[in-house]
């Protein structure tokens, strides 16, 4: 399809995000199952519920426009999900795997933040105020999920080897202000 207007681009980008959300609905349960940190597991499961809401919001926007939500598969999300799947299959220490899962999940969040930021701006420019409100809500939830993943990453209990090969315990302060001793 040739894009001839901002509306065409807006519709194409919404379809891309819808495909991305559908892929995440399938991937997040696998990532949560692979996590050893209860906090990470809970964050991924919570975000699954939000992801379902994000997809529903896009469906609502399409209904309001008289368009279908289906489109071609989001190749970027396909690649990000594939990388996350590789992390799940890797044999590594639980703490390291959790850190790798967080990295994979944050790549997804950053992709979505960029996408939702753009479509929200397009909706605003096109005078689609109801859609812009829904997209702003999703954008804020994606940013909050990213921040939660940052906090969990800061609190992971990962052994840090010293030069002699022994583990070092250190005190870590998270962005939430919590202090703990890390192994």
C-alpha cells in the first residue's frame, strides 16, 4: 500500500503496533515462566494484562475509524521476541538470565514507547482526540513498565566476581531508595 497521507501512515503504524501487541501476548507468559525473580515474574505477568488492554484500545480506535485492526506482521517485534526466546533457551545462572530477560523486555518497551509516541502525535495532528487520549494512556503505561524493569534490574541479586575469581558482596541502592546487600 502506498502511503499518500499522514492518515495512511497513522493507520499503517497502528496496525504495526497491533501486530506487536498480539505477538507480546504470546511471548510474555513464556518470559514470565523463565524468570526466577518473583518480582520480575510478577512484573511480566502484570504487563501481560496491560498488553491485552493495549491491543483492545487499538481495536477500539480502529472501530471508531471504520477500519480493520489486522495488517502485516510487525517484523521488528518478531525479531525482538525471537531474541527474547533465545534468552529463555540459554543455559545460564538464574540472576544472569533474569538480567538478560530484563534487557530483552526493555528493548520491547523502547520499541513500543517510540511507536506509541508517534501514533499519539499523528492522532493529535489528525484531530483524533479520543484516539490520542487512549494512545497517551498506553504510552504512559509502557513508560511505567520500562521504569519498573529498571528498578528490578537494579535490585537483582547477581554475584560479581573479583579479580581472584571470588564473589564480592556489595551494597546496592535502587532508584526506589531501597538499600540491600548484593552478593
